[in-house]
């Protein structure tokens, strides 16, 4: 897991936006992995990857939660800056 996900959220919009980009790229890797595994499945031959696909879905969802926290923080920082 990316180390910055374990730390408190940054206090600057630029740091948060950089983390959002990293998270989005990782989400894309998860989605690509899901598609690749699903395409490689052949149920008739017993080639299935349910656990791996589930884990990638879970990771993608976890990353979405982290991304939402960062978007909320960005919006709050912008509102605070505009309110001054």
C-alpha cells in the first residue's frame, strides 16, 4: 500500500492533488487487472480468478474512499481560502 495513505492528509491543495493523481493511476491499474483476469478466465476449463478479482475490486474501492477524502479536503481548503 502506498505509504502516504497511512499518514494524515496533507494541508496543501497541491499535495492533495498530487496524491489524487497517484490514486487515480493505481485505480486504473486495478481496473486493468480486473479486465485482464476476467478475459483470461475459462470456466469450462476451470480457469477462474475469483479471489484475485475480488481483491482488486476491494483495493479499487478502498482507493476511491481515499480519493474522496482528498477531494473533500481540497474543497474545504478552497472554501476557507475564498472565505478570507
